[in-house]
């Protein structure tokens, strides 16, 4: 006999689905915790990445977009500190959201959905960072895609998808 969608919801819905959502948000929060830790304790590694992307010094020789290059260290530092701040705010929102969801896991659908709003804000901030800061600004404005050495588009796309899938899971059902 074939099981209906209702049977699946009784077995895997409710608290199990809520636990899944909480765990996925906590995993993203953990990821951002490591990112912020790495960017602050090993500042120079990713600072070099930002410096080379903004300077456009490894793009195709003679490209006509070099007028966009920002070669001043002030620009590099401002961009990098801005990225770290963005990541730190995202981290805080994700941890806070996971905590609120954990506390509301046995509450009503409305209460759990309301608790998830902070996590949704964190995931939205994350998606905007990967899409705008890395794929649009870094990838297209500063032509990061032309660099074999300093091209972070694959990693940015991967993170955009991971966060996007988590956002769909968290917002895709009412449980």
C-alpha cells in the first residue's frame, strides 16, 4: 500500500522538520563563525585576495576595464573590513535565529515561523553578500573571472546555493 503525503508528514513533519531547519541554520552560523575567526586571526590571507581583486592586477593584459581598478591600500582595507563586518552581522543573525527557533520548536506554527524570521534575515544578508559583493562587484565590476589566481566565483556560487537551499528549506513548509 502506498503511503500518502499525510503519512509522511506525521512521521517526518512537525518536530523532526523543525529540528532539521534549526540544524541547517546552526550549521550556517557555524560556517560564518569559522569565516569570521579565519578572517580576523589570519587577516593577511584574505586581505591579499581583496587587494588583488580590487587592483585587477591578474586580469587579462590590456583589458579595457582597468580604469575600474582600485590600487590604494585604503580601498583594500575598507572593502575587507566591510566584508568582515558583513560576515559578523550575518553570523550573529544566524546564531540568534537558530536560538529563537530552538526555543520555539514546540510552539505553534505561527510562533515557530516568527522565530525563524531572524534566521531568514541572516540568510538573506548572506545571499546578498555572495551575489552582490562577490559575484557582481568582484566578479563582474573588477573582472575577477579573468584571474586564474584570485577568482572566488566558484566558492561564492557554492555558498550562494548552500544558503539558498537552506533558506528554501526553512521557509518552504509551514511546520
